[in-house]
C-alpha cells in the first residue's frame, strides 16, 4: 500500500509540474497573431513634432520684469516719482509700493530716475507726501 501511495504522489507531482510548465505558452492554433515582444516596434515611429517637450525647455518670451531681483533688507530699488534737491522725494519700488522719502543729504534726483536707497522707518514728523514715510541714509542713482 505504501508503494502505491508513493507512486500516486509522484505521478501527482509530475503532472502538476508538467501543467505548470505549459501554462505560460500559447498555442498558435487559435488563428490569432502572436503578440510581439515589447522591445520591437509594431509600426512607423511617430513624427518628431508629436513628442511633448519637457516643461520649461523653451521660454515663452522675454521676461516682463527683471529676473535678478535680490532684495537686501533695508534697501529699496525703484523710480523717482517726486524729484528735486530734497529733502523730500517720492520713490515707487518695482512692486508698485510708494515711499515718502526724507533725506538731508541734499542729493539732486530727477523724476523718472532709477535709484537704490538705504532706508529706515521715519522717526521725524516730516510729511514728504504720499507713501510709506521713510528716512534715507544713502541714495544711489542707477544707470
């Protein structure tokens, strides 16, 4: 009896191995074309214009604002909106914020000039017009 059980177990294992080995193959009797491997192209390649470009590879145009703005604490960069020989000036920074600037340095600033100014919040009660009141310790005219 033990030999028949051993023989039956061996046949069962051999049959399972045989069926397991055949499960991954397909028969060509079905009439359907055999699938091509994934590495082989099935048709002509798509035209080059159909390939999407990675984002940011081609600029959409020239920048609308300066791209190298590096803000330094205590400094403003902008355009003179109220000029003269001082002591009060009007400066609008590149973000459109207006400043009422007081400076006793006596710098002559033309309206429309681009400037860089080192400023602190105003401590004197002097009205220099519209904008955030600040005192300038240094004003540089930019080229």
